[in-house]
């Protein structure tokens, strides 16, 4: 099957950020692109909602600023970026909100800073102090993040620091997540020797801010991207079957009783792993089998609006929020003080006399975010916020957003699995999304560019 020529019709299945980014790249090369989205909205995990009359993010609310993919794409469609007004975070452990030490995904890089934080016990600190005496780590295949860190720094660092940070990104278990897939730079430094000795060369801060958001909310991005790209988008359109055809591919969409058939010269499947596995079952069985085995974590985001005066004590913390280690036995895993972190949120809320903050709940292996009622998620969040910060005021408004099966879990061997999966795809067929190269926004856009390049032969 030949590569699609300029002007040939290409279908992108999935209207999340990966699908829209792939559609844009293909349209730039002259293809006639149709995006098919099964739900009634675009954007995937990017979503805004009104809370106390103010539109705020209830999904992903930031992206890495140090990677170019997300920043460049936002600028390309004329969106205004904003960086956190407050970048410091806390960790709720050992009975207090403590400063989050300088680290690489929880791996301590400043011993003095770590000691001052009070996050570890004296025994835990003593174990960390021995790290420079250890030889370089030999990793022949893959290793979990938790096992790699525990071998060099001890179990306490994993439990108190690595778990809450990984939980914020992957909602996963450090002892089950692949180090090569989730924190490849950690593997590279450990193979050279002591991370504490190399701390000065490990880039955890930058000349530019680490994170960026979009004024008005990341959830405004998908519609803006679709409009600016000029591709055809159809929502509420489920693709039920993908087959080869004499001209490329045939996609059956709509109800099974009266299916519509759409022809395309090439296809990008930009859906989560489970629906992708179903679509690929006949045309790419090896890729389908790999995707069918991928596990996901379900989470929930609870967004609160409080009176401005009610959060005055939180404001004085000068923190963007806090993380919670799983071993603390709390319901929430993190809280973001949105009014403090983002100036646009503070300003929008102040106009309505409110301040917004949010909590997140749910980790891989527990069904808390799916099985609990909205009232339970709200009550648990308020109880933990009260214990952590002393905030006991009643909220003005609240919004609960569930993300069922929202975060893919990168098991051991994930990097090799993805490489094998892509190699098994027939010409004219590519995949993109959070299941492959990273769950962050920049990584998802990067996977879209990989998919488009695979179709374009570049």
C-alpha cells in the first residue's frame, strides 16, 4: 500500500488532543482530513466547566513548558500561555504540610534541602546519605521506578516522595511502572553512578518556567485547534469497524443496523487502548493484542469554589497545592490551589467573589473514583482539606469530574512493546495518544507527530 499523496482523504479516529494534533499536521501537508469522535465533544482529557459561574479546567490544567510540542501548538493557534504564579508545592506527610524537596520525580537531589523538609525519618535520611557510596546501577532490561529508587535510596524515599509524584502524573504504583518508559532520565543517570553526586547536572529547573497553562483554561484549546486547523470534524460518530479496501481503508460508522461506510487512503487511530485494540483486531492483530493488555487507572477531580476570605490562610502558604503519599491513608492524593497557581483563575474568581481549588482522587488498582458517589467524593475531599490545611468553610459551589480509565499504566517492557506495536502496523495505518509515548500533553502531541510522520514517510 503506497503512502497517501497530497489531497488524498485521511481519517483520524478520535477527537482528543492527539487526534486533533495529528489532523493538523496531516492537513498542513495537503491532505483532506476527517476527524471522527464518538462522544459529543472534542478534547479528551481537556475539559472546562462552570463552577460558581466561572469557567475553569476540570481536566488537565497544565503542560510542560520545557518541551516544544505543546507550547508551539498553542502559539500556532493564537492561544495565550500563562505560567504558574506560585511554583512551590507541599507534601502532606508526618502530620504537616512540608516543603517538597528538590527532586527528579521524587528522587532527592539536594541532601540539605531534603533534611530541612522533614519528609523523611532519621533512618530514611541515613539511607539516602549512603547513596553516593553505591556503584552504578546495572539495568539489563527494564525495572520498575520503585525498585530502581529503593535500591539506591531506600523504601522510605519511594513511599514518601516517589509514590505521590508518580501518583499525580500516572495515578499508578511506583513498583509496577516502567522506569524506562516513565522516567528515562532517571535510568540514564543511575547507570552512570550516584544521582546525588550528579545532582548539579540534572536539569530540574530551567531558564524558562517548567509548566505552562492557557489563560481561560486548557479546555478551550481543542475547539480552537479544530477551528484553526480547517479539517472536517464529526462528533457523535462511533467507528465500529476498520477494514482494508482496494483504495486503502474502509471504516464502518454509525448504528449497526444502518452503517455508513467511509473510505480513506490512510487512518490514524487516536483513541485509548481498549477501543483501539477493537478496531485493530483484524487489520493489525499483534498491535491489537498488545493494546488489549494495557491497564488504566480511573481518577476523579473535585473542583471547589470558596469565598475569597475563606482561603486567606491557604493563600499565605504561598504554595500551589500539596501531594499526599498513599501510605498516609487519606482519600485524596493531591490538591491544587488553582487560585494561587494561576493568575487568570484568581482574577476570574475574584470578579465573582470566589476562589477555586481542586482535589484529585483515585489510583490504579482502586475503584474509588468510579464507585463512590459524588457526595462521598466531596465529603472525603472536604475532610482531608480540613485536616491538612484547617479549611473548614462550606464551599459556594462544587463540580465533580470523573475520568474513568483515564490514565494508561506503563508496565515493565512498555518501550519495547510500543516499538514492536508500531513496527507491526501495516502501511497507511498509525496510532497516537497517551498509551504510547507519555501521558503529558506535550508527549501526547509528540505521539501525534510520530503518527503523522509515519503516514507521510518523513
